[in-house]
């Protein structure tokens, strides 16, 4: 499987090439709302998972084959990308060799690490997750690795933020009953004030979550959170863009790769099939390779994890 995919249309990054420098579901958290399923390799120690040259080759091939100018390369991972000790080399490669801006989408749990702070310094955007304002909520929502403490994670983000010159964003994922009360939002706001993010994004679980009981807050609670958090705030809505298959020859494999990384709305799957002049998703579902799952009135295509 390639380490790079796309371009994926994104409201925040335009046409972006996604890069995963770690094995699937390798993460320091196991968030209840994660769209990738339960974390299977829980760790807080960084490591070298792949040869960086192999990842660079995949990025270069994807950039070349997409036939358009990518606006961003987002290092996002099928888990927590900063667990990759090679992330600094990858950022440098994308910026100096490919001349494309780089965004790191991270849960922020390892930003206390001095080596990582140095590696991320040259990224154009670093986007962290701040969905809890206290230890108890932090544990309930993220189910972090045992060595990670809320206060240390937040101090790490604050230390990084103070020296980081690029754009620093924060995402608040709201889950009904877990962190959407007035009290929770006020405590999240206090943490955000320590970080002075350039932008804050409010998100809700719009794709099938790991835990079936996870639900988005009602619209009133989301609006209440928006009014308390204020500032440079944007709401994240279910993605409505289309995926670009690039130049993959095997359509079934392309669909499997795409939906393994981003559960695809049925509309996106049908558009892709129409563009490629073939219908394979339903056959793949019959063969138990992928599955349709309905969430919030929308059908999504997901891989069957065996
Ligand atoms: S949402 Fe992100 S941080 Fe949370 S478990 Fe999934 S990959 Fe890890």
C-alpha cells in the first residue's frame, strides 16, 4: 500500500496530498470518536517504521500522477503521524524538493518532545486537537497511552506554540454528553487561551465513530460552544468534495485504499464509479471486502477489518 494518496479536496487545505508515515492504527490515543477504528498499536514512543526514501518515492509518484498542482501535503497518518521519527526528513523533502507547503495534523500528545519540536518547526501549518479541558474528560474522550498526562500534554503544546512561527491551529471535537456542557466548553477555552491558536475549528463526529454510542451534540450545543469559544472559529461539516483516484489501475484497490483512510460517502463512491466507468463497490460489499454503514442518515463505505 502506498504511503501517499490523493489529491483529496479539503476545505482547509484545498487540493491536498495525504501522507501516512506510520502503520495503520498506530497511535498514542484511542479516541472514542476515531473514524479509523480502535487503536491496535498503542504507543507513546516514537520510532522508525518505514524507510523514509520509500515514503518520499510514494509522495513524489502521487504528486506527479495527480496531474495538477497540489496546494498542500498533509502529513496525517492512519493514527498519530508524529510517532514517526522520520517526520522531519519528510517535511524537508516536501518543502525543499517538491516545493509544496506542508501541514501536520496531530493529536499534539507528543509535542513536549524536544526533538519533535525541532522537526516540526519548518512545517507551514501544525494543527492540534484540544477536545478536553481537564484530565478526566481527556481520559474519557481520548483513552490515551498510560504514560500521557493531560497537564504534560497541554504544557508540551504550549511550549511548542511559543517558539513555532508557522500557522498554529486547534481542532475541538465535540461529543454529546462528554465535552459539550457549558462547563466543559469553558475549560476547553481556558486551554485554548494558553495556546493562542491562529484558528480554532469546531468539529463533530460526522463519520462512523469507533464507539457506536458516540453522537454529535445537538445543533444548539454546537452553537453554544461556538459562542463561548469565539475568536477565529470555523465549523467543520461533512466533507462534500470528490475523491480523485489518481492513476491507479485497479479500481477495487483504489476504492479500498481510499475508504480505508477516509470513510467515503455513498455520493463520493458513485461519482468515482461514474468517472471510472465501472461499478465495483456493491460487488466488493457482497464479497465482504468493504461494508456500507449508515450514520446520521448518510451511507458510508468502510473497509471490513479482518
Ligand atoms: S482520532 Fe486521531 S488521535 Fe484519536 S485515535 Fe484516531 S488517529 Fe488517534
